[in-house]
C-alpha cells in the first residue's frame, strides 16, 4: 500500500526516473515518511488506550526492595517498555537512589530505556522484519543487563553527587486516572500528540539521511568497504554514533538504507545502538547527579558493549 | 486565591503547562498565584518523578506530561 502510493507520487506525479539517484532517494523518503508516521500514530494510540505506558513512579515501586537479579530483570524490562523523556532522567535517578535501588540496577534501566521501546520495536518489525527487530531488542536487553553489572563492579556510589543522598522523597498521592473509554481515548490522543510532537524531527531527519544514503551511495563501494570483513568498521560506527543523536525510531530508516545497500548486520546494529543510547546531550543531563568519572565510565562501558555486539553479529552472519 | 505550583526543572513541557494554566485562569476570570518550582529536592518532596507536576493548594493533582484542557479548567474553577 505504501509502496504503490510512493510509486504514484514519485514516478507518476513528479515524473522522476526510478533508475536515477534522485528518483530512488525521493521514493525512499516518501515511502518511509508515510509508513513510519502511520505506524507511529497507530502504535502510540493503541498503547495509550491500553495504558501500557508505565510511569517512572510505578517502575520505582516495582523495582524497590527486590533481590538484585529480580530488580535488574524488572529494571531492564520496564526500561524497555517506558519511552520516558530524557528530561526525567535526573528525577528518575534520584528516585531510584532514594528507594535504595542499587546503582547498577539504575544504570541497567538508564541503558535500556532510550535504546528499546515498544514503539521503536513495532516500527522495526514493520520496516526491517521481525528477525532484525528481535536481534536488536535481544542485544539491547543483554547490553542493559550486563552494562549495569559492569558499572556496579566499579563501585559508582563514590561518584554520586552528595546532595542526591540527602533528598527525601514524599509519598505521591495521585488521583486515580479516568478509566472510561472516553478518558482512555483522550489520554491516547494526548500521548500521540506529545510523543510525535517530541520525536518527529528526529524521524524526519533519519528518513532524510536514509534516503540520501539509499539514492546516492554506490552499492559497490558499500559492499567493498562496509561489508563486515574489516574489523574496524564496527568501532568506527560506534564512534560515529556518539556525537550523532537521534531517538530509537529516527535511526531505523538509516539502518534500513544501510542494510539494503549491503552494510553488515553487526555494523548496522552497533551504529543504531550508539546513536540511540550513547549521546552527549543525554549524558550531560546526568552530570547533575553523577560526577564526570562515572559519566566517562558509563560511555566507555557502552561503547565497548556495542562494539562487542557488532563484532558478534558480523561473525555469526 | 488559589496557589498553583508547576513542578519541573525547566523543560519545554513545564513551560507549556505553566502557560496553559495562566491562560485558563484568565479565561475563567479567576485570580491565581502561580509558582514554578525548579529545585529538584523540592520537586521530589512531592513524590514526583515524571515532570511536569502540578500542585493545587498544596495537593498534588498531576504528574507527567502536559495536562489536558479539561483538567486545567477543573483546577482553576472554584
């Protein structure tokens, strides 16, 4: 359906040649814009209706006071299920510390949350197929699980800012949400507006980059240089992803263009993870609660983990 | 006069929330006292982790995301 719509617009209405660079790029752009935004609206609306979007307050209640492995399991899964705004990461960090949740578990949550969310997962299935979606989600969960454990082994407590330990959290007494259908519908529409309003720039930018790559980068050059034989392509992809920032959904069209041109799967996954989870602005927000040593360690652990994931998948593929 | 506090560390949604409340109060012809709480310790003191949060006369009524217009009208009405 999206394919034929894009054919109609690009080849017939605009009269572009399917074999030309511009034709291929514009076709990619039109198709992905319609498909991804349609999926975004549907998925976020349905999730809103189900009220599947958990609040950080509830995550904290689930995780607190459990043995380490259970707490980490909940933190990773709930992190994957909650697309929280990066502006909440500071209160979230403090709230977890105040609840006595181990820092390693908190880091597991902070890794999983930007990297995986149910909206990105559904769009991954729609654009790249369920196999790649499963690989991405599985690898992301693993990195979040072990990344938190590695962080814990460095005793990061010494790098938490002093004032964080002193904060006393009050007991929130929130009014019950409206559970009628009208109330759920209103909530779902508000969620769509809020989330799409927040991420549309990243998604459009990602589709633009993907379209340029798809239309103008020669396939032969890609398979010779980025086909996965050279060991350095994976760390290079991870390094490239650090200054680049997009959210997990925005990076999907870039990955799509890379994969169809023959970039190795591991290299593509490493870039996706690095762009979504390892970003300078996001890290600097956390500087309010942890010292720079902990930030550097956090970035280092993630960069190494993504490189290992990339090499691993390139070796299997 | 109602005292309404917007809890948030200065993110965009917190600004929007404050503006929505001011506009609703003016429309209803109700005088309110609006405070913006940006100190993280004070925000957490209300038990709020997802900002923006809204406190009306000392009671937390909302947290996480920009509130809907109906909700806001309810807070400023007597």
